[in-house]
């Protein structure tokens, strides 16, 4: 048994958004996606896969993929740039739990009407400990 290649995570995310939309479980406010990527190959492959299939499924990449340096705890400028495009979803493919916790806390300071997707790191206990109540929902 093996894990799938990173590419499929990106394409799978876009298909998941479509499933939510098409079944009525989510009514996106637009067809725009904001994609933020860490600077590791893992993150970049996933972000590029999202961007590469978005139009095939009726989405427009309104921001990114914006590659940010890693490690990173200051996200406010990136979040503001992404939110300025009024995305229905914001995907962050950076995967370090501590960095993503800071992203989530800073996103919640001025949240947009967007579904937020965080790649992998949000599953770790350190993410929940740092993000606290900003990780709920």
C-alpha cells in the first residue's frame, strides 16, 4: 500500500468543492479560488494541481498559486491579498502545523466568506493548541 502522489490531493480538493456545490451542501458565493502554497515541492505540486484543473470544473483561480517562504508565521498580507479577490474558497497547501495555526488565527481576525482548506498540518494537536477556538467550525 502506498500514498497517492501529491498531484491527486490538489485535483481531489477541486473535485470535493464541486461535490459540495453540486449536492447543495455548500452554496459558494462565487466561482473563485485563492491558492496559497508553501515553498516545498510537496506544497507546490498540490497547489499547481489545483490551479491546473480548476477551470475544467467551473472554477477561476483569482489568486495564486502564491508561493510563500517556509517556515512562516506572519500571514496577514497574504490573507489580505487573497481575500481581496472575494474567493469562495481559500486553499493553503503549506503543511507545517504551527505555521498553519498562525494562518488560521490571522485569517479569523478578518475572515472572508470563504471555505478554508489547510493541507495536512491542521490534523496535528499542535495546530489545535495554537489555533484554539479559531480552529472551530
